């Protein structure tokens, strides 16, 4: 049997450093259980010092050892090896010469890391060794402020008083107090850390996910989940209890899903958080949706919509009555669009009532109702009651069934302007979806004023924007009419955008104005595709695909985003 490098190192540990075979076996079991490298397992078990292990590996593997503190790193390699890869494999790129990149690594036994680096860079990889702690410090200095944050390092600097919970009285619940461990200051600091970092990173959601050995925290930034930090499994229950207390939820319920909300004042700015807890294999998973009301003040202009679609939307919302729908998948920004419109219409002379599940943004001047099916307050029953309140504008969070659709449409025909959302892929599909629910086609045709289908695409980071060469054959296959000399861009990744190449998002829209010919087509039973073709050819409707391509041609987004967001069009 051939002796491997790992076998040789273990043998040397036993013979030279007087470490017992039992200790080595326990370290190997610890390594397997924790899913960490052998060197980290040996160090964490206290069997060897990091410096002594480095000396042993250098001797056995004949790999040079360098002191990173005295080494100048080539700044041009940031775009070659992304920060995420460097942190994952705990390596730091040092220099590049012809087809070979030299990297410093603390675990030279990790052959998968070397193979992956070859595939990512397309170059041969030459390795030198350094200590794990020096490599991580170098990564932080090289790539900028670290994204995967050490809880112990950062939370100690956060004061409990940095954040203030704005308690809202829930008439359906008594005040709850608890002396549970969730009230301990270190746990409060840990939760504050997650929230502060999420706001700093422009996240829309915080995911707190219990795994077998640790609890993982991820942020959804520009629509994509990114690792943020891990914290010990021992603190899992305390963090859950803390968030439940903030959200005024039952801390004893652990086997059923729960929904709540809380508000925090952060740097004189009030931010709403919508909380969802779900029981999973390793404990309760928490997702917190961050609802910053500052986003509503930017108006429709700030959402990145095309100028032509903006004009159509602004004209449509001036209608005294009728129904306006915003459609799209979950997370496409439908609620933000509706709230931005309603925020502009929110004047003292209008009675605006919303019914939602749950209430997304709490806005002053609106009458907002939270659907509670368990007590009989559904969209349909709530909407019936709303119509007795003499509303001028009604917003229904979502049309899910025939009864809600029927009442909303009849309300729009009797003098109210009704806003709502629907889950369809395009604008024309919303009309036929309502008919499929059982609403009479003539009622749908009479009530609808405008339908806006939308998506969100990521905007190329302006600080690391570089020109991209895209072969004509690729553009031709995607039916993208590129003119000669058109420049295309992508983000190569920088500390500003956390190596993603994107910073911020843009709205991609398809606005269908319902005119008389479209009403006749719907009543006569035409398909959504036929309605879409007519609207595009006769009404100059810009399709989602067309709007997406226009943003790509204008250098606002990348081809990768075009394919990700609108390729099904």
C-alpha cells in the first residue's frame, strides 16, 4: 500500500513530536465531525502549535514558507481570484508570472482547492506556505473590509444602546416579559450586529439558518443570497428567543410557523422588520424582511423604469376609478412599486385603505388592515367592509381567489381606484388569469385600466465597470440587435460591490394600457399571446425582454443578467 503525504505527516507527528496514536485518531475524528482541515483539527485540539505544524509541513512537503507581513502582494490579482474563493480556501494570491499564479496556503493537503483554482484562473498554481492567521489578515487587508464577519471581534464593539426597538402595542396580545437568556447583553449585541451589518450591506432579507454544528447567517443583497457570518450553535436558542421577544411572539412555541414584525430606530431612521419563523431539522429558521420606508420616497423615477413606461403609469394612476394591477414573481418589487404610487397619491383629501397579508410598510395617513383568516378576516370579507368606509383608493395586497377578484373588480366599477398584485409572468397573462379564476370577461375588460409586469435586474457596479467583448454569434443567437461599435460592460468585482460586480437594482417593466380593441379581444376569447402581439405592434408596448435588452445595450446591466432575468421571454 502506497504511503500518502497525509500518512507520512501523521507518522511524523507520532514519532517526532511525541503525540500518541490515540490523540491523532481523536483529532481525525474531530476533523471529520467538524468538516475542517487536519491542521486546524490538530491546532484546535491543542496537540501542536501553528508555527510548529508549519515547520513540520515545510520539512515533509519541501514547500517554501513565507512571512506575509513582509511580502508585497500584486494588486492586479483581485480580479483573477475573487474574495469569496480566497476566503473559502483560505488562500491569498501573491504574484503571476506567465501562465503560473503563486498563492500562499495554510493547508497544502487540500488538493481540491488547488484543482479549483486551476479551473477558475485557467493557470497553473504554485504554492507557498504561511500560517492560517496571517493569510486571513492578508485577505482582509487585500480585498478590503471583510464580509464574513467574526462575531467575537465585531459584536464586542456594539453597544446595546446603539439600537432602539420601537414597541408597537398589539391589541390582540398581552405584554410579554421574559428573563430568558435571550435578554442577556451579549445576545442583544449579536442580534444588533446582524441588523447593523444588513443595513450597511443594503440587504433586503436576513436569513438565520440552523445547521448541524453552527448557525449560518446570510443576507440577500440585490436579490442574491450571500454569506455574512456564522455563530456558535450554543447561542441558537438565545438568538431565536431575542428575536421573538422583539417581534412579540410566543417564545414557547417551537414546532409551528410564526409570523411577526418589529420596528427599530437606527441612526434616527425607523426601519420595519417582518419576521417569519419556520421549524426545520436543526431548529427554527428565521427570515427577516427589511422594509426601509426611505425607499418609498424615491418615487417611481428612482425605481429605474424606462421613461416611456413611467409616462404610461403616471397617466393611468390619474384615473378616477378602475383597476391597476402589478404582476410578477415573488421578490420582483411589486409591493414597492404599489407603495411608491400610493405614497404619491397619499394626500389629505383622499381616503386610502389597504388590506394586506401581511402589512409590508406602515405608512402615516393610510388605513391599513392585516388579514387574519383565523378570525374570519380574509381578503374578501375585509374588502366588503372596506367598501362601507367610503374609500377613494383601495389597495388589495394580492388577488388569490375568485371571491376577492370579483369584489375588487366590482368595487373598481363603482367609483373606487383599486390597486392590487397578481402572480403572472407577463402583463397580458393577468387578464386571462382573472377570467380563469371565474370572473366574467366583460367585467375584467370594463374594470382594467393598466397592467404592469415587472422584474428586478442587478445594475453593473460603476466603480469596477469594464468593457466586455461579446461575440456576434452569441448576440445573434439571443436575437439582440447590436449595432457595430456598441460597447458592453460587466463588473469585474471590487470592495465596493463585495466582488459581485453589481451594485443596486433596476426595474424592468412591461406596461399594458387596456384600450377598447384589447377589451374586445378579451371579450371575444383571444389568448394572452394574441393580446400581447397586438399591444406590441399597435400600442408600442415594450416587452420585458425589450426593456431588459435596452438596459443591457445602454451599459446599465450585463448579458448574464439579461439571461438570468428575462431569457424565458
